[in-house]
C-alpha cells in the first residue's frame, strides 16, 4: 500500500505504548464493520437560514453577552447534488487504488466512485457527478485530515476522503467513516518463489517484515506469530517506484513480508515474489470512505449507495479486474478424498460449498485450500480443489 500503513502509527499512539495484546485489540476494533446506520439529520447549506432561528435577545441583555461570531455550516451533500461535483481527497500514487498516468486519474477507487455517484442518491439534478481529485496528498493520514481544512472563504476544501482507509470514527476528531466499500480481504504472506516458507507454520524463527510505522500489522504479526522475528521496513520509493518489498526479500533482509493483499497485488506485480498465503488467518481488512462528522446526510447517502453498488455485477467485475493476481503460489494437486471442480457461470463459493460439501459455511475451506484472497475472486473455467466432503 503506497505509504498507507505507515501513517496509521500517527493516529494509534496507544499501540506504540503496548503493542502486545493492546495492539491486537485495537486491530480487531478497527477492522470491525460498522453496522449502525447514521443519523438522518440534515445540515442546512450556507445560503439557507436555520429552520429554527435563535430567539431574539431581550433588550436588557448586556452587549457583552451577545455572540461575537455567528457559526455557519457547510452541507457537502447539498453541494455535491447542486453543483454536480464531488471534491475527493486522495493519496497519490496509491496503486492499485489511485494513480495518475498521462494526466488521467486511474485505479479501483476512481472506477468505484464513478459507480457510487451514479446512484440515485446523488443524481437528482445532474445525471453525472464529476470527480474532482485535484486534492492529492503524499501521506496516508493526510487523506482524511484534508476534511478538516478550509479554503480562504472558510469552507471545507474537500467533501470526502478515500484510500485504503481503516481508521475508526474520531481517530481524527470530527471525521467519521462509511460502511466498508472494500472488504473480505486480509493480510497476505509474501515470499520468494522457492522459499521454504509455504504456510504460517513455517514462520517460527524466520525474519518477517512489516511496514514500519504500521502498528496494526505489527500487532497482528506479533500476536499470530510470536516465535517469528518481526522486522520493520520502510516503504520509501526508489527512483519513483515503491519496490521495498522486493528489495527487502531479495536482499535477504527478511525471509517474508506480511502486507495488505489489495495493495500487495500492485506492489509485487512483475516480480518473482508470490503470495504464499493470500489471506492470513484472523486478518480482515475493511476500507472505508471518510466524511466530516457533521455531514450526516452525506454519510447516510454514501452508505445507501455503497450497499447498492456492492450488490451489482459491475462491482464484482471491478474486484476481479484489480485484485486477481498472477503472483499467487501454486496450489498442490488434489489428494485422496478431494475433488477438482471447474467453476461455472453463476457460481459462488457458497453455492459450490452447498452443492458439493452440503454446507454453505464450508466455503471458507475451499477459499483456504485454493489460496484465494477473497471469496469473490473466482472466474468461470477456474479449477478449484474441493476438500473432503
């Protein structure tokens, strides 16, 4: 993830003081999906008077008791709907989620936002909402921090913040987050192609790299693999490219790296490195969209639109476009009692598990057996090894 986890340490100082069980608890808390719907309260735009203006002050009130500054508020939702433009805080580059190539913004987040703001929640006045991504920053924490910055007129600079954001509400006071727009991924174990490390059971005594400054992944690694030697690595770019994972592994600095799978896809593409384990046990990554706490109408509309988009075939195709990797380690051939199944149109892991194993909950066994990073990342014609019934 381009500079992404590095920033999380800046808002998780409590973990630095005790990365053991405390850090693990924070990791679990921050990856818990929000399920409580936001308030439906609406903040009036700047040019609209409050519905209930304050009562007139009695003539006997001393002038000193009068408010010196009248507080106004900005309604980002109404601004987006009225102007047909959404101002987006992004980190650049942040492959595969956001990158600018030949002056054109590209990546998963760009395509997802186009789908999101094409929903009826936002198109009452404009059929197409324009994405204004001319608000790029260099560091991960600066992405949501831009929500709290104003322009010369005192209005917010951006409407939403999006990257691989895993912050919790009010980590930055005044910033809250949507339901996840990307989920069901986890941390991956990245190794050289011929490494002796094939499973999590092979990590004892090995040097395992994690991103420096990311207390979440460090706490996870220390909790899950207490006998491994955890090494923190910088993701500083070299000649404009972020090749820190490949450099650290191929130089022998570490034996393996634990990193977010979605960002790892782009990080190790074109190298000989492999996802020995595409989704490590008990790791669950959820990326969310940040808004100002006062923008309750925008948050509610985002949550509604995200739910709709994630149910669409187009969203599934988008996941497969960006997150199917050629660097997955090869799966061992089917053994005694196992079978091989060829994926057909309309199949899901749950359907396959129900049909072949008699229990849809066993889809996770198929996922693990075939080293899948996400249960949705199966394609027609793909061969899956099915565990014993």
